C-alpha cells in the first residue's frame, strides 16, 4: 500500500538454497490459491492503478540475485552478467 502512496517498496527473500524462496516469491502460475508474493503484490498494485484518478504513476521492477558475493539482474538480457 505504501508504494501507492509514493514510497519505494521492496520484497526481500533470504535463505539457504532449497528453502523455498523462489516458490514463495513466484508460486504456481496456474493456481489462484498458490500464487506467490510477487503476483499477489502486482495484482494489488494494478488494481489500485485502475482505480486511481487524476494521478500519474511510474512503476518499475527489478529482480536481483545475490549469490556468493556476486550480484546479477534476473530480468536483464544476460542473467549471467555480474553487476558492480
């Protein structure tokens, strides 16, 4: 809700390999009862955008992976390229 009021928002998942971070974030695409955090947040944001009148909004998203002190952009053209 804060993002709709002009604040930056972050969804942060941290944990060991195999602990369920990806499932929690993404969920099951074809299941309404097993949607992940990201699809639910996007749904809420887009519903709010449709209801907003006389308001300009700029939406952006990034998905970063930090693994063994290397950072990568999972939405970039080359997901293997490391970020500084």
